[in-house]
């Protein structure tokens, strides 16, 4: 049965797949305010005192986790002695951050950290990912996604399955929007052979992967890490690296395992993941050989 995601097209919400994600805009606003505060030699405590707010509020704004009203931003612009052009850019970011993303309607369904990840994903320019036993969510068919969600954990209620599938399908709008997201994925061979949903569902999923690879080779790269490769740098743990169009925004890493989810933003740790992915990608099969293997395994799914 097809699932239709709710239509978040009201004037106060951002549409699925819009690169200017409210969460990313709030994040960039916070980074720019922090950088300017540090340039003029103010501590967060001193800035808060000058604006009549507490230090925790300043920190929350700078990390993108607290929304900033227009009048409060005007205060900080004066305190930080920002030029008119910079002030206008910050106000545009503030207005964008004040919108609600499509993921807002799922805030009661998913943990807050995952909702935040959806906002980062919606505003990312590129994703590099390594997966062990599952096809990445942005590349899943609806039937495969349903099988993953229904069988993935005992904590998901059956009444939640349709909405979770709808959210996953809505995320895939980023593949075909005006600024489509770039994907470079390394998949363990196990992800191709694990018969999620049964042979028919799995064959459709593998055919879908092959179609994406052949129709959008400049946008979507999939490489397979064969069983014969043995141990490799990413062995044992899936992860995603999100990159953004703005040069002010650093890469982020998303990790999701059975009992834990985490957004990693510490630069040293992120660099470790970037290097690990690059080394793992080089050890995987080429795109052409990966496509051949995917097609061969698909034929085995009878």
C-alpha cells in the first residue's frame, strides 16, 4: 500500500527538500554570531549581560538550538557592531530559522536528536555514508523501508509504521529537488544479501539501486565492500558524513546504532570519519564492478 506524506506546504513551513533548512539556517546564524562575538573579545556571559539575557541563552543561540526573535537579534547586531550587509544576512538567516520544517509534524514520533538530524539532512549538499546490513534510507524503496521499520526493533508500535515510512519517503525529495543532494555510499555486501522483506522486495530494492546508479551517475555513487575484502577501516559500524554548501558550516557525522543515536560535530572526530570513509571507499569495488555485483545478486532473488 502506498503511503502519502502529509503536505507541509503552508506558508510557515519549509517544503520537503528545500536546501535552506530552518535547522541549518539557525545553525549558521549561531556560528556567525559566535565568531563575531569572539572577534570583538566578548565572552558569552558578557554578551548576555549586555543584551539582558543569560549566558545559557547566548550559547543556545550559538549552537542553533534556541530560536532568536527579531528584536533580540537587533540587540546583538548593535552590541556586536555589525555592518549593515552582515546584519541583513543574519536577519535573513533568523527569518529562515523561524520557519517549521516538514519534519516538525513528526516531532512526537522521533527522538529530538533524530528530528535535528532530519533538519541537517534536508539542508545538506552532500552525504558520504558507510552501511553494514541495510541500504541507506535515501536510497530505499517504500516496500523495503516498510520491512526495515517493521522488523528493525521491538520498540516501534505497529500503529507508527505508516507514519515512519511516510517520513522516510518524504526525505527522498532531496534526490530530485532543485538542488539535489549528492550521495557517495559504501555498502557492505551483507546489505545486498540480507533478504529484508523477502526475495521479491529485495530484488526490487536492488533493481532500484541499479537504476539510480545508471540514471544519475554524477549524483549517486554506490560502491560495494565485498566479503572478500576482510577487515577494513570502517569495519563494524555504520555512519554518515553530512557536508553543506555554505563554507561557514563544517561537516557533521551522524551515527545510529541499536541503542544510541548521535550527531558528532567535534572537528577532530569528524576528520577521523572523513579519513576512514576515504580509505574505505578506495578498498571497495569500483562503481562499475559494484553495479555488476548488485545486478547478479538481484537475479538470485527468486
